[in-house]
């Protein structure tokens, strides 16, 4: 359980390492918190408690893209877990159908935009 979580954290950080800077028009799913910045983003199929971590697409063009259309087509939803520092987390359920989410900003300034 912890090993898979650690592997995903590493994969998430690595996936964004070469990501282009996000445009100002693409707002992050993670809410802005006064005095705190996002340190990590996890993406789940359903509730985070179920530990169904999603990984970004693994083809060259989609390395920072999470294609999630099929999740909604099957009647499920995506939850994004936003970490602020080492102790504060906020889960953002995406109940409206989205097609894909794009990770950007790298490990220093992670962001996730979905449409």
C-alpha cells in the first residue's frame, strides 16, 4: 500500500519534470490557499480511500496527460488530491464529466487543469 503510494508520488513528480509552464488561462484544479502552495498532486479513479491511483498516459505526447473520459463513461468520477506542504491535503471531486487532465509546473510548482 505505501509502496504503491510512494511509486505514484515519484511518478507524478517525474511526469511533470519536463512539463511546459502552464498558461495563465489554464487554472489549476487545486484551490488557492493563503500562505500555502501546492507541493504534490494525486489523481484517483473515485474516492482516494480506494487507492485507485491514476498514472499519466505513457506515450511520448501524453506523458503529462491523464485521459479520464472512460472513467465517466462507466459512471464513475475523478478525485484530485492536492497536497499543501507535508500535512495539509484537500480532495477535489470532479463530478462533471471531463475528458482529460494536464499536469504542468513540475515538482516545484505542480498544477493540474482538466477539461
